[in-house]
């Protein structure tokens, strides 16, 4: 039975449960990530029934083109947001790094969960077992479809060559193992860990070698901004430190007007109520770059704040984090903007404009 937008079912004993439909991409990793979020919600809301709705997105279907060339900001999210808009699903689980810094009107990120390891990992071809990236032979080919990874690694390891590789995690690992095209591929450590493939990680790249993408390693729950009860329901999943780090990172990226078509990288940390953010921009070949670090004071306890009305004003770079201090969120947002301004004042716009033009011309 339905009550307005809400759906309820009655079991054989006459008990009525609310049904929440959860949207996800169809890939194995997306399903694993969504299942982990739904398990947490089930524990917190045992009387609610959660049903998962899986669908393919544009990014899943276009597998022969580098992501940075497709020029679509919502490659992995558009179809899921359409389902959210049509009330076919009530919430959607995403990798936060797939979500643009400005969401379409009417949507918000209601929860950002505790971050998995955000760093990138080197996965070697079986024939290179025991090596690390800097000991690979001259002109070894490394697979990555990320401009950010390629730009940093080209500068750091000039003896290596880099080629695009597309597909989900399973497809990319298969391409690595079954052909001789690549000596290694670079993947997010978080995805490998969630898939149970930690044994394939040959090396975790430290920030000196390769800083990570904005939001990497964090899961986000997107909801309709007007659904106060769903927002309340998912808000308990928020991890304060992750929320604040990701607000700062997303504010930095948004201020630079970056996206996946330009190489922008970050590294953030919360220590002793201080939020540290390092941000960098690169030319496509990594030869030109700017990198700076700033910090701000935040209160990192999970302080509950007065209920904010859910409107566009309560959003910070697409995130509405109830139960996380509003002052701390504002400080994180300002940190990202200030760091963006610092890099812009040193010439970041020129580096990114040229990178975008060169990428478009490829």
C-alpha cells in the first residue's frame, strides 16, 4: 500500500513495514558498497524493509572512451538521479568521487560514511610479482584512465609509459592478467579492499608519489532534499572527520572549476581538531604543477547541531550533514575555498586551462 510517496507492506502476521528502495549501479563493486550501507541501515532501522534497485549508467555503457573525453559531469549518476526524481528509489549509494561538486536542484548528499583508505594502489601483472613501480623496466606500460594519476606518475616515474584502460574493476584486472599490454595498472585501494582483492595490491602509493581524487574512498548516500525523514534516517551514517575532509576537498575542486577532465589532486587529514588540506593541479604531462597545504581549526567531536531546515542553504558543496557541527562544516568549506584561491593566485587557472584544451584536442 502507498501513503503519498511512501510505500508500506504488510507481512503474514499483519505487521506493517515501510519499504525504502535503494538505487545502485549494477557493477559488482557498486553492489558490494550498497549492500554494506543497507546492512548498516537495517541494524539502525529493523522495522524498515530495504529493497535494492540496480541499474546501468552512461559511464557503465561507454567503455571505449576515456572518462575525461566524454565531457559529461554525471556519467555514473544521471540515471540513478532520474530514478530518485521519479520516486522509483528513495536513496542512492554512490562512490563520492563520482558525484559532481554541484548536484541538480532537489537532491542532496545526506550521508558520507567513514572513509576507506583513499590512496591509489599499484596492481602488477603476475610476471612482475615482487617488483614495485619504480623498479619496473624502462618503457613499461602502466594502465590508468585518470588524468590525475597519469600526470603525477609521469613526473615521478619518467621511465614509464601510460595508456588508458577502461571498464569496471573486474574488467581492468582481466585486461591486465590475460594480455601482455600492461606491466601494471593503477586502481583505488578502497575498491580493491571492498572487493576482497587486497592480495592484488602490490604497493600503496603515498602522497609524495600520487595524491588522490577528491572524495576518493568515501561512500555517499544521495537523497531528495525535501525528504526530511529519509535525511534523518541516513544522517546517523555520517562520519564527522570524513564529512569535513570531503567538504574541504569538494570546495577546493569547485573553486578551481575542476572535474575529471583536468588533473586535480588532494590529500587531507584531521589531527587534534585541525583539518589539513593539501591540494595540487598539474599539466597533463606533470611537468608543470602547483601544490600547497593549509589548515583550519574544527571541533572533531560528533556534536549534534540544531536541526537545519533542508534547503539549498543547508547544503555545502552538495552535502547536507545533519548531526555534524555546522561551524566545523563552514570552516572546512572556507579551507577548501581559501586553498583554491591560493593556487589560483599562483597561476593554477593557466595550468588547468591548457590541460583542458590539450585533453579536448587528444
